[in-house]
């Protein structure tokens, strides 16, 4: 688990709002200063101020803010310049206040979308990209979809080949983080080809070479990784003052660690730390420091590793992000445990737990404050709607409950009688027959479970068809008849009549939603991954975020097994949404050969011991897991969320 947390630290350090500075900075800065001092055109000066603000934002925030304010005085009502100003203001707040930066990027997009020019398309593409990074908590799918569906098409529309090549390289980096290394290699090579042709001296090409080094390293193509590193080094060699040196040394150290040359890696890290501190690149300084810690830990120099980790935690110049601090607390606990310092390990574990609780508490307070006013204004309307929905759901669930209980009791009695009979016969047989009896017993239990589950699915299908074709049709006809009747009512009755039509529309929508929930068409039409993604979207609420992470799910799984997996995920999500009071749920489904893995984690109130073993939903879940010869593990503590891991076998006859 700690490996995942350290990866998160590096991921959060690496993805920053887009800032591509020239490798040779001095001529770049000189030209901007000349523009400010000698050019009288206000738009040209405003552009220079915006670029200077962006240059200084990671080095001197006060100077960056000053340039930003100077630009604002000059742009007037120029639509394009106002959009660009919002973009650069978002850049300024990207590390200070990501939520505000996200809103500023959205505002920039809103202004620029009506301006049809290549420059507008270029800034729209950058705004979408930085908006995705400001919301990186939404996960890889959101980042990748924004990059491929928004940023890249707009960059192509602008004709900016440097930006196109850069975005292909960034896409490769995201795919690399998501372990899709072959795709990452393909897109990075595509980006490099564009940049070598159209921008051979750009920082974008330099960063693409660094990304290529890391991708080839993970692919174990060490000669290719070495070639990428040498090309990056050749680009930066003649510019000793370039602020890009620390990221080069970070990549070089990672490469040397990957090929086992720890002495060279240590030297690269030390050089990078010195330059990152000189250039006040504190996030990169933290990245390098974490690499140093990993190197010492890998060499089993636990005392030095612990002391170095302490310096990272005690650094004053740039406080750690709260999630990074939490991860490093956990690492301190682990390294002390490796050293045999159980007392210190326990103390750091308590700090980790306390900080984790604090994060959840603050998130909950923010969500409560955000939605409290909306809730107060709509409470009465919701109470009426909830009562009507509750009555409908209660009747429906009582009916389903009765059917399921009857089926369970029937097959339970049958199983008990069958097992008892087998036991009496087994006592009269020789010892060498015991194993065969156990196998027969397991086979019969599998048949019984399969019959229960198949019967349940058939009943779900029948109820879904009755709801959709019967009651749904009646409601649709009722709406049509009432719409025809609308021409005969007086004007003062129109408002109430339209409200009734709206309620019928809501009823039809809820009816179809329940029918789709009982028997999702997307499962048979598009496969398991799409059906689960639709299910996640169905459960999303204003105060609940659900991230679905699929890995290598194929449609070669038999249909009845797909249905059972879908029902297991449905039960897990339903329980989390209804009982956990969580604001965030992470669902990961992956397939490896004939094995299928499900992991769901929430930040809710946890599950008490009774709920872990009781309840129809939990019993139904256990039955399906047992039918698929699976294993389920539940880890939950009060107020600390719940983690459920399930391993299933898809080769069930």
C-alpha cells in the first residue's frame, strides 16, 4: 500500500499547470523587457506582461502578480486578451489555489470559444489541458479524455505544431502512469517526430526526450532509454544557467536507479537538489528528495534514509501538500519498523491516521457547507418527492424480498435434506470414499447457488419487461392523452396542468431507470466494462464522486459470469451509496486470465461488525462470490472508510 502512496506523491508533483520555458532563457527575457520599455502598442505590452507573469510565477509570486496586474490595465475590452488574461491568472493560481485556477480556466474557455482565430484555438487547448490538471483528483480517465477530446483537436485546429507535439508527449506520460507502456511509447515517438521537424530547439522536445527515457526504462529497453537521455543532455549542455537542469538530473537519477548504477544516481540527485534549491523549484526539490530517500532505502541504509526523510518533512521553504505529507508519515512508520524501532513506527502511524482523519473531516465540512443552503430551500419539495419514491420502492423491495426469501428457504431446506442424507450414507462407507463425497457436496452446492442466481436473473428480467412494457406504456399513453386535453383547459389552470405533466415525465424516467437497473441493456449490448461504467454514472450524486478504473477487461467472459460480476459490483456500489455516507468512491475492476479482481474503497463512516455478516444484501453478495469460487476481504474501521477486495474465477461450468 505504501508503494501506491509514494507513486501518488510523484504523480502530484509531476502534473503541473503547463509552463514551457525556453532552454535559453536570457534572450527570451531580454526580448520581453525590450517590448515593455520600447513598444508603445498596449496589446503588445500586455502580452509581454502576461508572459513575464507566467515566467516568474514559480520563482517570485509577488513579481508575477505585479506583471499580471500591469497587463490587466492595458487589455481593455479586447475579447481575445481578456481570455488570455484569465488563462494566465489561472496559471498564477494553479499551485496556490487549484479550485480557483480551475474556475479561471473555465472562464477563459467560455470567452475564447466564440473567437475563431488560430491564437484563440491555441489558448483554448491550453486552458482545457490546465483545467484537467487542476482537477487531477478525477483520475486518469478524465485527464486522458480531456487531452484527446479537447486539447489535441483544438491544437490541431490552431496549427501550432509545437503544442501538438507537446500534447502527444503529455498523453504518453499519462499512459505511462497508467501502465500502458506500449501506447505511451507510440505517442511519445509521434510527439518527438513532430517536434524534431517543427521545433528542434524547443523545451517541448527536451521534455519529450526525458519522457522517452522513462518510458523505455519501464519497458526495459535500456539502450533506447540511454539514447533519449543523451539527446536531452545534448540540448541543454550549452546552457548551464537553464532552469531545466534540475528536471534533467531527476530523470537521469531515475534512469541510473533503474539500471542499478546507484552511485551515479546519487550524484545526479545531489546536483539536482543544489540547482532546484537555487532556482526555488520547491516541488521538484521534493521530488529529488524523495528519490534520494528511495535510493537510500533500496540500499538498506535505513538510518540515513530515515534521517533524509525527516529533512523532507521539516523543510520550511515549501510546505508539503497534505496528501503528500500523509504518504511520507506512512513511510516514516515503515522505515522505523524496518529498523526495529516499533515505538517510533507506532507514533508515526498515529500521525498518519490523525492526518487522514483530519482530511476526511475537512472534506466533509466543505461538502456540508456547500450544499446546506441548497438543502434548506428545497427541503419541503424533496420530502414530498422522497415520500412518494419511498412508498414505491418499499412496495417493490418487499415484493422482491418475498420472492428471494422464498427461493432461499426452499433451496436451503432442500440442501439440508440432501446433505443429511449424504452424511448418513457417508458413515457407512470406507474412509477412501470421503474425498469423493466432499467433491459431490461442493458440486451440488454450486448447482443450487447457480439455480438461485439464474432464477433471480430471470425474475429481474421479467419484472423489468413488465415495468417497461406495461406500466411504462400506460404512463406514456396517459401523458399523450393529458397533452391532448391541454387545449381544453383554461389559462389559469395551465401552470398546475404543466406541473402534472412534469411529474408524469419524472415517473416515466424513474420507471425506466428502475427497469434498466434490474436488467441493463448495455451489459448484453456492449459488454461488462461499459455496463459497470454506466452503473457508476447512475450512482453519481452532487455530493458523491465515483471513479471507475478498468484494467484489461475483455468480453470473452461467459455471459452468465458477466451478469454475476455485474450484480456483485451493483451490490457493492448500492451498499456504499446507501450506508457509507461517503463523498468519494474508487472502484477498480481488472482481469488477469481466468481471474477477475474487484476493489472498492470509500471514505465513509465504515461498517460495523454486525453489518459485515448480516443483511440480505451482504448474504446475496457472499452467495455470488461463493458461486464464482471467489474470496472476499472487508477492511473497515469506524470513521475511516471501507476497503473491500474480491477475487473471482471466471471459468465456472
